C-alpha cells in the first residue's frame, strides 16, 4: 500500500497548501477592513490625539480591532471546520444524492465511509495561525493610524 499512502500524504500536503492560501487571502481582507476603518475614522483619530492619546494607545486600538476580527473569524472557522469534518460522510451522501457524483469513490479510496479523526493540534494550530496573522496584517494600518497628524486631520472640520 506504499503508493496509496504516498498519494494520501500528497493530498494532505496539498490540502495544507490550499488552507494556507485561503488563510492569506482572508488576512488580506482583514488588512483591507482595518485600513478602511482607519480611513473612515481619521477625524476621530485626530480628536483622540488632540485630547492627549499617545501613538501607542492609538496603535493599540486598531490592533485590538484586528485581533477581534481574527479571534471571531478563527473561532467560527475552526468550529465550522470541525463540524464539517465530523459530518463529511453525510455531506458525501448529500452530494451523491443531489447531483449523482461521488466525490470520494470507494474503488479509488478503498473506504466505504471516510474515516474521521480530528485531533486537537491541527485546529489549534490553524486557529492560532489565523489569529497571529490577523495581528500581523493589522500592524501597518495601526501604525498608519498612530502617525496621523491631528492638526492636518482636523484642519478641514
């Protein structure tokens, strides 16, 4: 069964690669969201800086926004992924009944049902990686917000 095990190993590698690419795309969305929030709140940032907030405090506010988005997204993504994994056989049956296509044919995979084994490490690493990446992708918008000049921002108000 060496060939079969090598094929399964390659599929696992490809799934990890696809998951990583999806994660990077999601992090760019977080970057875009935080940048948009910074641009929409320039006046508020100017007011906060004019009332005495330091750059570090402003930066922390927008890092918190990125962290909150990352925490919620990671929690929902990991929960949905674990539920999907535990119900993969029901999904397979639904797809087979709905469109007549078996995504995991038994003659190819040698299994009547798809074995499911979800450990704690993979979801924890995935969720943790998503949270860390959301913080990393929030740094540039947070620094941009912290460097906002209050005089220039409030000049046109």
